[in-house]
C-alpha cells in the first residue's frame, strides 16, 4: 500500500483531488489505521463530513497528532459538528 499512498500524495500535490481521494479511500479501506492516509484524505475531502471524519480518524489512531487536533478544533469552531451521529 505504500506505493498506492505515494501515488495518492502525488495526485494531491498536483491538484488532482478526485484521483487522490479515490486512491486514499483504497488505502484506508485496506489499512484503517494508516494515520498519514487519513490526514491526506482530509486535505482532499469532498465535503465537510468527510473532512471531519478523516481528522477524527487521525485522532482515533494518534490522539497526540497536533496538526489534526488544531484543524479539527478550527473546523468545529467554525462549523460545529457535522458528522452524522
């Protein structure tokens, strides 16, 4: 999966968000504890619930991830919680 993640990151950096998302979803489906894949997925999220879910998954895996904590706090300050209960 490392090469798939690498390919997804390249697509994200090139601005190919849809392809990056497609590949990142493949990575997290086979590796649900891949913190880096979830963080990248947040960066190319299609909508607010997906963004929130990805950051929440990063913190589930690593509660001390400061980047995810800060982004999620900013998100919730602006939007509240948008994930379905």
